[in-house]
C-alpha cells in the first residue's frame, strides 16, 4: 500500500490505522537515508541493550521510581552516557 501523508503544523504524520494494526507496536525507528526516511517498527521489550547502536539513557522505572526528570537532569544523564 502506498499513500501520501502530510505533516501537521507540529511536524507530525499519522500512519494509516491498517498499517499501525499490522505492526502491533506503537514504537518506530526513523532513519534519514539521503532524500528518504526509513520507518521501521520496533518492540521496545525485545531490544538488545548489548547492541552497539542502542543505549538506554534514562529508564524512569529503573532510575527514578517511575517518575520523569527535569530537562537539566536528563541532559546531565545524556552527557554522562556520551562521555
């Protein structure tokens, strides 16, 4: 199936319902490849954190009792991960 999608004023696109149901996930990786975007469905629970291309910077359940972080704290965690 091919369709034309338009971005919203916030830069978002909506995937057709049939595509979303077929993938059985609400998480996707988007990669820019030249003039194209490659959209790949992922299942977060199945990701291999030993994969060199995947790093968990912050997990609210693991790191902060299910609570989010102020942006400055998140940036500090990201800087520490990338160091």
